[in-house]
């Protein structure tokens, strides 16, 4: 599998009141094109920081992150913003929708900002995504007029509006009930099957069992990786979840 992202010796240190905190320490891994990787670990292990640093939303202290050979650290803030807008999609537990815009306007905004295609094409893309995710009827609603599950699916539409090569997701199902979480994961699986790579932080073994590979992070270090080795076309999620739970206990979960 061809690599999309290559991370080498990644470190992120924060200094608060003259005290250093090494949140990430010499992290190394690769994300292949079209791969689905779940990041797991205890609270405070550096999972979200890893996601933000790999995506260029947070600057690294040392090391390197290369996206298709391009070193993110060598880019200016403006170059990074443009690169993220064109090549990356983001979905978070906190949904960060603009309150004064309708659901539809929130979704198309990154498309208008990127300017990769005409506004007509962006609008058509948004309508297609909303139909696929079952929220087209909420297009003109305000963000406080829809359910949490509808809002998170709208966030997914927004993340996909520019057809990103990778989707970064930070606990996207963490605040949802089981039904809404299942709907969001169904759509993320479809996106991944269509070729978009996914890097997802999660505490849920059920969610992580949908991935190709799980990276276990503790104290800012990768302590282990587990790749699912389903034979043929079988994909028994319950079996995967049991296997993952056993493996996590071995890692000290």
C-alpha cells in the first residue's frame, strides 16, 4: 500500500508556567492511501494532540510529517491552511458549526473557500452528500433545530465537500447515542471504501473494530499496533471487538 502520510520522530512539547510537558515523544508511523487507522489510549495519552499535529493544525516541536512527500513543517501558515482545505477533512466531537448559518450554508462554506470548482458544482455536491446521509430535509434549518446525530452527519458532509484524501476524526461518535453513532460510522465506512483514508481517535472498541489497524498510544508514545487479519471477505465486528479488547488489556488498557 502506498503511503499517504509518513510521521518520523514526531515530538510535541508544551511549556506552561516554565514547566515542560512532553505530550508526544518520538512517534513514528505511516498512513496508507485509503487506509482506516484508529488511535486509542488512555485519557491524556496524546491522542488528540497527535491528530492535530499530523494534520498541521498544531505545530510540532521536532520530527517530520510528510503528506505525499510534502513536509508540513516547511509550509507557512497560509500554505498549511490551503493544503488542509484542499486535501483534508475534519470531524470532531465538538461540531464547530457557525451559528448564524443554516446547515446547508455550513456545509458549502469550505467548498466556496477552496474555490476548486464552481459554486453550482459545490451546491450539487452538498445536496448529494446530504441526501446520502439522510439529512437533505434539514438543509435550511439552523444548527439548533436538528438532533445531535443530524448535526454530526452535517459535519461529515462539510468534511467531505472538497473530496479530501484523508478524513481526520476526533471522537466523532463520543457525544452521540448508539443509534446516531452507528449512522455516522456507516457513512465513514462508505467514505473509506470509496478511497478516502481515515485517521480516527476513539475510546470505543466498537468503533475501532471498524478500522484496518489500531495504534495504541500511552504517555505520548506508540506502545503497540494491531492489524485486523480477517480472512477473505469476512468482517465479523463482534469477533474483531473481542480480539481488540483482549489486545488492549495486554497493552495495559
